[in-house]
C-alpha cells in the first residue's frame, strides 16, 4: 500500500476525500461507480507504487457519496440540476 498524505477538500458543499503520494507531473485516478479510491489496491488488482517510483505525483479521490466523500445537500438526480 502506498503511504502518502490523506486529506479532504470542500467543493460545492461536498467534502471530497483524497490521497496523494510522490512528486512530479500529476496522475489523477478517478474510480468507477460503486468503488472508492482504495478498492483496486485492497483487492490486489492494482499496485500503485510504480507511479510515484517513476517520478509522478499520484492523486486519488473518492467521488461524491463514495468512500470518505459526502453526498452534500444538492440533489442526487442529474435531472434536477
């Protein structure tokens, strides 16, 4: 498991959880529906360590309503936007 910084940011009324490791050009990971930023690593399907080792900054975040991110008070139905 990659050890790096973990934090969260407030974005449009939603708290988004994220983690970062490494230094250099950014590699951003956005997980699929029903997962969170740790799913592929926990299940052994992906080893992220090569990205920071290659001189890149890896940032993974939990999408709204996933992992440590909140859903916020805005409507969850896209038709209501």
